[in-house]
C-alpha cells in the first residue's frame, strides 16, 4: 500500500474532498399504465416487470 511522505494539510484535504460531485441519474421517458414517466435508466426493467 502506498504511504504518503508527508502529512496532507487540512486545507488541501478539504479542497480535494469538496471537488467531488454527485451526478444526477440519467432519466429516460417510459410509459407506465398510459402515463409517461421519467425513470432512471437502471430502473427501467423494474417498472416493466411491475406491469406484468
């Protein structure tokens, strides 16, 4: 495992962490019971199985 040579300052650590951003899921329009809904791409199969 890699070991840092020096302690990272608090300012550097917090700046690095603050740059990470969550991304909104990719929404896809599907038709469920005659209604058009926006659903995350990963959940399309789930919504299609509920209709059966």
